């Protein structure tokens, strides 16, 4: 049973671009008329919605930043009357007030559509029993996935996050075939399940639908090898809709962006200029069908690339490279720019390590120190001191040769690094406190 919406991923690109232009123009008009923030921003830049003649003209319009959502907290960017807003979500944010986002009934339909297309990309259907372990509540993950799962007709178990023991029980007893959660939580769950005598391999679980945080290809390989499931990457952000902005398909060669709703651009983070085809840079999205809170050129801080070639699966919609890091996750250690994902790749390439790590930054005598704490398997963490030393040396040599950085590598016992229920915390920066 496939709804017509499935076909939306296979449109001819000329027709798609025409639809994008019409929708984009309507969105620019809508925000210019209804949202004082945008009227002011457009006026200051000297642009009018009618200046959009071609899709490329979008580059003339101003960006929207996370700060703009904070400054207009809570409902200042809404373009629908409050009575038409049927739901709000919020992202917690690390500092200060949350970002609040709103949806009309039509937006909720759009969201369930893009999530249904996500699950179709991954091959989830009525035969599946899906454990949805993304958090339900203000976080967009739980409810976002829930509506899409119902729409593709599978049996959905609305578990929400946490309560690992119960997750394991349900997974076994209900014959779960697919799970939605963060990759880091799945690692925790798999470990706990094995300890409880129910290794994932012995369950019916076939697919993991992972997102909400950066994870590397090495991490995917580790998860698949350790549990026998197929791991898919799904991407999204509250400001744009929640999950449902893009998704891996079964070819796993980039995430399909549902660009009939979200128009992507790649820009240079420093200059704001739009980058050339296929170049890496910051992802920027313009929502072109949202009603309650459309955003124009929203700067995600996520780093990616776009690929407009047709995918092996036949989909014609653009693919984005997996987001392995955010520009604001960048650590500057002794002047060297470094992302947690780059360290993750080095750690997981080495044999004997576990996918649980923490990067600790401190400062002594005006110099930064980086400590890499990584768990090693029980076999490695033995009294075979030589092997431990070899592994330590291998990791620190890779860090030195790739980044010119001397890092302290601490191999720690399995289970000693704090596990996350939602998004993992990979960096502990103790330098700011000085
Ligand atoms: O994390 C929405 C979501 C829920 C996506 C469930 C996928 C699955 P926020 O809490 O607003 O929304 O966080 C958005 O998380 O800008 C990225 O930095 C990061 N992120 C989300 N998905 C991925 C992914 C949800 N697949 C922020 N890979 C985004 C890397 C991701 N980073």
C-alpha cells in the first residue's frame, strides 16, 4: 500500500523547480505581510518578495539566525494567528531560553507526510512493528516520528526515551522489527540488552532509524557489525519542522532532502556567499510550505554538501551528505580546529575501542590540553599492559599525524563513560570556567 506521496520523491526536476519557485514566492509574501521581523529585515536589505524571479534570487534575501528566534521568543516569528496554531514544540538549547516552534493543522499534515516519506525511504511498512524511542514532549523527535509511522501503516509503539529495561522487554516481547532513537542511545540499549541476556542479534530487530545528533560512518559500521541491524540516518531540526527534513534511503549514499517543502542552500559560513555545486559548507534552509512559522534562509550551522545527481534508488530529489559536524561544535585546541567526529573516526578505526568516548579540554599554563577518554572492550581492558599501551600509542600517533596535536589518551573500563538517553555529550570543555 503506497500513498501517492511516495511519487513526490521521483518528480521530474524541472517541474519540481517550478513548484519550488511558486511556493517560495508565496512564502516570502506571507512573511513580508505578516511577520514584522521579516518586513524589517527585507526592508533593511532593500528586497521585496517580487524580487524573486528565479530560485537563485533567494540569495538576495536576508538570513535568519538562531539568535533571531531567541530575540522574538516565544511566538514572534509566527505568521498565523494563535487560534490557528494547533501545536508548539521547543528545543531545549544549551543556554538560556528554548527555541519555540509552531504548527498549524496543515503543517502537521506536511510533517506527517515528510516523515512518512522518510519511512518509505527506509522501507518501513505495515509489516513492521516499530519502537519509537525518541522523546515525546517538547522535543520534536517522538511525535514527529509517530505521525509518520502511523501514516505508513506500521504498528507503532510510543515508548519515548529512557527506561532502558522496559525498552528491552518490549523489544523482545512485542517482536519489534525497527527502532527509532539517537545512535548513542541505541549503543547503550544494545549493551544493556546483551548484559540482560537478550542480545539484539536474538531479537527480530532489523532496522535502526537514527538521528538527532552527529554520528560518523565508522559508527554506522560498528553498530551494524555489533548488532546485525541495518542503520539509517535521518536528519532534521526543530526550526525547520523537526525530523523529516532528509533521510537515507536503502542505497545509503546521502540523505534525500524533501525539497518540495524545504529548499536547501550551501553557504560559506564566513562570507555568507552561496557555494558552488557539490562544495562543502553550511546548510541553509528556506521552508516553502510552512504556515505557522516559515523561516527564510535559516542558518543551521550544520556542515554538508548537496548532490543533485539521480540516486541509485531512482529518487530525483537532492541528497545532502551526512552531517558529521556543526560549525559551532568546532573545538580550537592549541590553535588547531578539530571536530569531535574527526576524533570519533580515529577512535573507531582502532581495534579494541568501544564507541563511547569523551573529549576533555582543560588549560594549564595558558596552553590547551586535550584528553581523549575512550572505553575499551573488556578483553582489551585486561592486564595485558602491552596491548593497552599499543592501542594508546596508535591513537595518539594518529592524532599527531592528522592534526599535529599531542593528546592524552586514557583507555577506560567498559561502562565508565556516562550514557545518554537522548543526544550524547561528547565534549567537556573545562577551559571556559577559568
Ligand atoms: O534533533 C530533530 C530530529 C529528531 C532529527 C529525531 C532526527 C531525528 P533539534 O533538537 O532541533 O531537532 O536539533 C537539530 O540536531 O541542527 C543537527 O545539528 C543535529 N542533527 C539532527 N539530526 C542529525 C543527523 C532534532 N542525522 C540539530 N546527523 C541539527 C547529524 C543531526 N546531526
